[in-house]
């Protein structure tokens, strides 16, 4: 059995749907905090169990009889996320899981300015020291988050943010398909190559696409990191979130997310979704 954690989330749910195209429903399980949200999966024959990264016993039950577990990274920040991932790794090992897969990101690094990369690096170290077979999926930057990084641009007509660099924006759907292939075809041991779309784009490019898609100008306005921080604080965001959001721009202008790689295309057997097309459709349907 393959068990997917976080199956109520955007990526986890898509992975489950991709697995169900390839496997009988009885060979797929999910570990979720709220089982009521996946009753439809249960009705289709998927094994549904409650599992919480803060509750090792619940994870042990959710991972029972699983040969592989896909651990979707926690939404928590910093040390809280690292602790949760360690709990999940320990539970998987205790449950006898043969291989543990983890959704990392393309520039996992203990020294990155973007704090989630620090969590991914720490988790990869824990996986390496666990003694378990593992695969760390070095996913490209989620294309859906580009809308978030645009801030209030759709309302104000100004995309205000610090200096940035190109980002290999990659869709959840492509990454979910790749994860399903890796799970079902036993691809990759250890750390994967970057699983990215075929182009990288900065905020100026995003503003240009948005302008054409919406039929009105979206102007890119560059501000200092300090100005951006003040803006975020004025909106009531906590310090950890402010640091994370600012850190993304610091990391991108160093080129942390600019690399593209053909590995994703080879896995899914087609060209990844074009980010320009994805962004246009997202903005038009917003």
C-alpha cells in the first residue's frame, strides 16, 4: 500500500488522484487530520485514516501496512516543521515502511535566505540518518504561489516587491503526476534532480503577462527589503511570515530558484505546463 499524507491539500489530493489512475483504490491510503474532508475517497475504496504530524501514535496507525509513504511537507515554519517531520519519519520507520518519500524543494539548503529551504535541508538530513530508503522530491517553486507573491497588484495595478530573480514556477498538477510515477515505478533513490518546468520568470515577466491577460497595465515597482518589510508589518503579518516572504526575494535574486531541468519532462513524458499559460488562465478565472 502507498499512503499519502496531507491528502486534503492541493498537492496531496492531486497525487492521490494520479495514483488512482495507476493502482486499485485498495492499494492507496491517505493520512489526514480531518477525515470528513475525504469521505469521497473512502467511498471510492481508498483507505482513510486520521493522522497528525504532532501525534506519533496517529501516524503509526495511519502508516500501518504501508510499503511506501509520501510525506507532504508541513505548512508549519522553522523548528516546528522540523519536529513534525522527525515525528513522521520515526513513525514510518516504526511502522515498517520500506520507502519514505518527501516533498522537498529545488534549492533545499541550510543557508538559504528563504526559510522553508532550511526546513527541507534539515529534513533531508534526518532522512539520510534514518537508515530508511528514501526519496526527496526536489520540486520546483509552486506556480500557484506566484499569485500570492503579486500581493495587491490586481487591485492596485502595481506589483510592489523587492528586487528579485527568475523562478522556475512549476504546477502542482505536473509535480503530482511526477510523484505518482516515482511511487509506482520505483524511480529515484535519495535526492532527485530539480523537478521543474522548462522556463524561469521574474516578477517583471509576471507583471507583463498579467497586463496582457487582464487588458490593463500592471506595473512592476521595485522597493527595498526594508520598505517591503514595513509594508508587510503594516498588514499585520507576524515576524516569521515577514521574514519568509522577504527571504524569498533575497533568495531568488541570488539565483536559488532559476535553474530548470529536464527531469520532470522525462518523468511525465510530455512538456510541463507552460507557466505563462498557467498564469493567464489563473488571472482570467480569478
